[in-house]
């Protein structure tokens, strides 16, 4: 039976859900905490039959997905949803205070939930459709890039919170657009920094150059960027491996307005006359005493010819 809004009514408390799924209380507590609800148990009936069916599929997968992987998956979902909910709650409260907005918080929250489902399904379909050669389901040959705002710490102390919020909104919005337009993927934003990946080296180079062009106006201060190419482990929406470490070290060593790339990416771009690779002294950074890199620039000679 469904309610007037098409949703099945809540019939189970958390303890009733655990009993229905046949889970041990200890394991259920691990998953509950991983979802981000540590010490937030409730006696209310908050789970529907549809929720039970979905969670049963998750819980019955132990033969193919060990409990450790299930908990890790729950943690990734919980962290992502918690951050999204925090941002949405702020937006909804702000809209609710606006007398010109005719909808209630519950109406707007319902619409957001529907939109999230739509966008998530589309992103999932596009991801599954990608034709990517992999050694396993999780290991990829990718370009990993970092870009951050130069002098952000001192800048954040000098400007008002409203200006800081506007800066971070502009940075996040513009970087997402540049990365997506050039065929890349934003892994995460870290306030004043963005981490992205790209399958094609030339597209990654185009991303880095376009990111620096954001500083041509007054909205965003100069950026510095670092990129590296190699095998990475893709896990729960994040990527790990040596290219990630190298890209981060290169970004930290780059001068304002410049991009440093590692040898592997530099070699991939060496025959592309759209770009110019400038030699730089060997770097000594944490974990790498002799890190060889080159500075990536747009080939201005091509424009002049």
C-alpha cells in the first residue's frame, strides 16, 4: 500500500528493521554508524517496506561483498549524503525565510529528493556506459590533477565571510564547468582546491590552461596546478595511488599561474604542438627527493603563426 505521494508508509523502527533483515546487532551498529548516525538511534518508525527490500539486497550480498566492503560502502554513502544534506538544509532555510517563496520546506525537500534521483540515475548510466580499459574493475590509467588558490589562508583572514563564500562558490562553479566541458571528472573540492581526473592527456592539459584563465578577471586569485599520469585505484568515488601523491606535490611546488606535470604526462603531450613543455629544475618534495617535472604552457608560437 502506498501513500498519497506514492511513497510506502514507514512501518519499522531501527530495531525492527534489524530483526527483519536477520542482522546481528553488532554488525547493524557498524553500518548505522558508517551511514553517519553514530549515537543517533531513534524509537520512531522510519523504514518502509521498500527500504527493507533495498537494504535486504545490500545485506544479502555478503557472499560477493564482504562485510568490510559493505561498511566502507555505507561510509562513502553516508559522508556524501551528509555533506549534501548540510548544504541543502542551509539553502532550504534561506528560501523558507523569503516571503516571496510560496512553497513549504517539505515541498521543496520532496522536489530536491526527486531531482537527486533523476540526476543520480543519469550519472550512473553515463558512468556505466564509459568504455574504459581496466586491468580490474578498480584500476585505471588516468591523469590526476590538483589546482588550488594561491595564498588562500592569508586571504581568508583579510576578507569578509560573505566575500569568502562568494569566492568559493565562484571557484567551485567555474572549475566544475571547465573540467566537465573538457571531458574530465571532479573527484572532490577541498574548499580552495579541486581534484580532478581525465582519461585523455590533451584534455587534461586543456583543463589546466582553462583553469588558469579564471584568474584573468577579479573574481578568482591566481591558481597553481599539478598533474600526473599513471595507474590509480578507483574506490568509492575517490582515487588513490602514486599519481595522486605526485600531482599533489607538483601543485604545492608550482608558482602562481603555472602548472607542473610529471614525466609520464609530459611524454604523453610532447608531440602535441598545442602545448609547450618547459624544463624546470628537479624538485625535492616530501616523499620524492628527485622528482622530475615540466611546466605546461599553451604554445604561443602556434597562435602567432
